[in-house]
C-alpha cells in the first residue's frame, strides 16, 4: 500500500531533514491578489475576510487544498486593556507602541502603512524607563488562541506556524526613526542597547504567551522578521552585529527554544531576514535558527546551490520564488522555470518549503500563483529527476 502523505507529515519530514513525497508549499498573500486568486480558481468570495494592518490575509482551507499548500498560521489577538488614541486630522493612526502610521495609497484600495510619527525620536536614555510600553500580559492576546489552533489541528491535516511576538530591530527603528536609529548604533550604543533590551523583554513575553497557549499544535514557530540585509550587502557591520544586535536577538531565540523544549520540543524555529545575509548565517545557526526565510535569489551572496552546499545539512529553506521580477512580471512558463530552479538547488536533499519570497502583492497575476503551485506539486516529487543546474539570478556584488 502506498504511503499516505498529509500536509503536516510532509512539512515535518522536511523539518527533520527527511525526504517527503514532494516539496511542500507555503504562501503569504495580501488581500487584493487573494481575492483575485479565489476568483480565478472558481472559489466563492470568502465571507468575513479579515486583513492585517498591512493587508495580509490568512488563506482559507478551500484555497489551500485547491493549490496543494501545506501550511497555515495562528497569531496573537489584540490587547483588550488598551484603546488607540484618536487619529490626527491627517489620518495618522497610532499603535500600542505609540508609533503613528499613515496609509500611502498606490492604487484604489492598495496602500502601504508607512511610519509617520516616531515617539522616541528625541528621547534620551532616562526617558526609556518612563515610557508607556505595551503590556504583553494583556489577556486579549491569547483569548481563543488555543481553541483556534486546536480546531485547525483536529479538522485539517495542515501544518501550523505560530507567529506571536513582533520585531526587535525594526520596532526600534519605528520608535526612533530609521535615520536616528542607525546613528544610535554608532554614536549612542548605550541607548540602542537599552532600547533593544526593553523591546526584547516584551517580545519574549509575547512569544512565551503564544507558545504556552498553542505550542503543542505547531510545527514551526516564526521568530518574527529581523531584516539584516540589503540587496547588495548586509545592512549592518559585523562589529555592530556582534556587539549590539546579536546579543538581543540570541537572547530572544534562546528563550523561545527553552519554552518550546518544555511545551513542544518538536517545533522548529524559523527566522525571516531579507537580503544579502550570508555573512550572518553561521551565527544564526549557532544561536538556534533552524529555518531560514525568505532566501532572496536576487541578493548578493545568496546563490541557491552554494547555500544548499554550505548550510543545507543545518538549515531548512523557506521561500525562494522570486517576487521582484518573476512572479509579478513573468509569464507562467517563467514561473515554472523559477520554481524548478528553486527545487533543484534548495530542495535537493529534502530541505525546502517552497514559497514566494515575500507577501504576494497586488501586482502578481493569479495565473502565476497557480503556475507556481502546479509546478511544485507536479515537478517537485521525490526523487527529483537529474537536471543540469539552471543559471542563478545574479546581482552586482558590493565591493566598496
């Protein structure tokens, strides 16, 4: 009798560096392309669809099944003991950190939520102790979380990712303003270190609350997003990385690992970090990262064959499908070629969860997403056929 592979079994095989029946699939997507994708698949509009402040939505089980996607996610809820202040006359809305954002429209109904007010832009070190920080113990954050995760676990065969606390480095930049924050790392390291320590404490508390509530139902715990790279180089020097950034991040990751070892030791840790981050990979692995997302093909040093050769026995790769050129502007046959390139380079050995490199945006046509999933489910079956290496996407490497 042929072995039966569920989505959860497929994901967890890859997480343990085992060979499944095929390369598993994931997708994060924003509201407009999600609605178009449902229409293209002949699925009814989804009632009560809720988008995040950045318009991301969680795809319904019917669409996931139709496309062969193997992973879904759960998140913390909103605090109940905090009420947002009134927006400003020019429609700047404030979050619980005090950061103000304004919708910048790219098209009707399509917008970016850009930071318009950084509350700690002029703060000094003593001000950090008096600031009204978010309360991670607010009961609204975990209300219904265990029940939601249990329902998905028991009524579907999907693997579940937990997405609980937020960023550390980007949150510091939102609070301080990007320019001031980057200057702090060089000119005010004591301030930067204390700011990160406070944020880290909050994010750890949020992580632990989510893990306690839903950890036993998860396959992956996502360590939020900590972008360390630009297109052609790392975003930070190795000196700043080792002296300021790495200690805060490692403390959080190790706290998550300790909690998971208590509640759900099978769960693996995934870090989202954009860009040209190869110089950091050895440290990320040493500090507990087990899954790397999103693996951007157009960034310097991120050659897929080289990444798999040097790190494939210690990392699982999540992502890989190009969202800068191929998915938005390519033809379905271009998408097919890109997916095969990802599978042959990163999936050789079983260590790939194929997905778009970022949240799918409104410029991606539904036929390209369908082509991505169809190619993965049809051409990503193990054992992979012998194919000559496809050329890697290249960008100019920074040499300055």
